[in-house]
């Protein structure tokens, strides 16, 4: 008997869970490094090292969580895990924004421990939620609908975080920088935990057939290493993520120290989030006529032109900088769209070449490499800004500003060029995946 398809209302509620996860993720990506340096006063290299180490650990935890989810179903199911797990995840998030309780190195150890607690909780709750997205319905149209609503929910959360962090946190605990960020963390933690409890308790799993027995970990890793499509795509992704992370994490610094408009930086981050939602349908249309891999070269080339212009011409007006960042975000969305569109196709490529179908390992390893790339980018920012002479909360010299701007522009430019070289080695040209699927079925 074919199970009844879930209603759109149930699918929408499930997909809205991504709003909760993005309250945490967007806050960490947009504000946490800036919070360390400009609210807590940590040295930029120490702050970057904390962030980098936590990102690497996050990747390892994600990979471990993915393998665990494939092998052991939690008592009460994944929905119950997400419903209950929202509480420790919220607590971990608050710990990530908790100011040091003692001065000096021990205080920084406490900051690092709080960050690790948050990343660990996030990995072991978010990965089951991602697995649930494949189980909520067996129908491909339903899954596409869920993916679209998840993207919109994440975009909405990014806008809330970008515009609401400082004012909402200030209303709760006061306008002092550290207090405002902690207040926002408390609000987001309560909201996120409540949403995840609602989503988890109302989740119903569809009868999804053909759940394969898991492949041993070492065997899966060897299969990934032999999968040229997976390796080249993910190496290109790493280079792209390094470039994008450097640019995004520099936004608040640029508006504060170059333009003297810290609030404008928050508005720019929100505007970039809105651009993300608008740009995806356009890239989907381009994909139909150009093919998926070709879009990477188009988006990367346009982004590289934008970075080259930014290196050559200093921007002194907040409105111009916001427009520039919105245009760059449109290109970044194109690169991310290509990656997520091509990543599932590497599964069939690997299956054809090795005879093994390793789905969980593909997504788990991709998450690990993404987090490593974020850590590398954060380290580059820390080293680059320190060598430029950056000191938090003081006026920067002209030489320091110039060196910071070149770090923001030229390093991402080089990594995007590297991503294009790696993508050129990827074997999944236009029509290749369809041929592979036909061969596997034949």
C-alpha cells in the first residue's frame, strides 16, 4: 500500500526548522569573530585561532554525526532527537557568546570551550535534521518543495540575525557590546529551541524504501578518494569557501573602520541575505541553457572581476559598498548552487567507477571539508589583519587600511582562480551524469 503523501502544511513546518538552525549558524558566521575582537577585545590572531580550531572540530563532528546517523537510529526516532536536542543546542549557543569569566589565557580557554560546545551540539542535531529531509517524503516534488522552503527559511533567519542582533540584544541586557550580543544569543536560543521542539514533535516519517546497509568507514573513504568527480568538486568548493568566507567576515570590519558606519554593515549583511533568495531562481534558469559546471566558470569569472575592481578602486561610500556586496553575493550564490547541484551527481559517478554507493560519506565529508575551509579563511584573516597592523576599536592608519583591503580583495581572487582550475578537472561535464545513470540502469 502506497503511503499518503504529507500535506504541504506539514512539509512547510518541517522545512521551517532551518530557520532555527540558521539563527545559530548565521550568527556564528556573521558576528562571532567580530564579537571576539571588538566586543571582548581578544587579539585578532587568538580570536581567529579559536574560530579556526572550532571550525575544524565542527567538520569532524559533522562527519562523525553523519556516520552515526547511518548506523544507529536514536530511541524514539530522529524527530524526538531534534525536539529534545534543541535545548542543549541553545545552551551551547549561549556559551559561545558568554564573556570570559576570568582574565588572560584561562579566559580564552573558556571562550574556546563554549565555542566547541556549541559546534558539537549543532553537528549532532543538524545532521539528523538533514537526514530527516530525505525521509519526510519519498516524492521528489515534495523534497524539492522542502528544499525551497528551507532556503527561504534560512534567508529569513539571516535577515533577522543581521538586523536584530544588536538592537534586540540591547533591549534585553543593555547596549554595551558584549551584553548586547549575549542578550541576542539568549533570545535566539529560546526561539530556536522552541521551533525545533515544535518541528521534532510534529515530524512524521514517510515509508521511504531501499535503505541500504552502511558501507564500512574505511571502505567508504577509499571509495571517495577514488571518485575524481567528488575530489575535484570538493577541492574547488574548499577554494571557493575560503574566498567567500574572507569576504563575508570582512564586511563588519570594512564598514566600521573604512566607512565609519558600523550599523551600515549590519544592513549590508541583511541585504546580501535577501539577494541570496532572489538569485537562486535566476541561476536555475541559466543552468538549463548552460549546464551546471559551466555556471561555476561564469559565476567565478564575474566574482573575480568584482574583486579585481575592489582591489584597484577604494570605496568610500556606504551605499556603494552595499551595492557592491549585493552584486558579489549574487555571484557567490551561483557558486554555492553549482556545488549543491553537482554534489549528489558524484554519488552515481563513484558508484559507476567503484561499484559502491556511499551517500552518507559524501555529505559528511563535504561538511567536514567546508568547515576546514572556513577555519583556513578565518586564520588567513587573522594573520593578514595582524600583519597589516590592525588593533580593535581604534582608528586604523592609512597603511593598515590599505593592507586590510588588499587582503580582502586579492586573497579571495587567488582562491577563486584556483577553484576554476580544479573545476576544469572535474569529469561531470554537461550530459555526463545522464549517461552514467543510464549506464547504471542498463
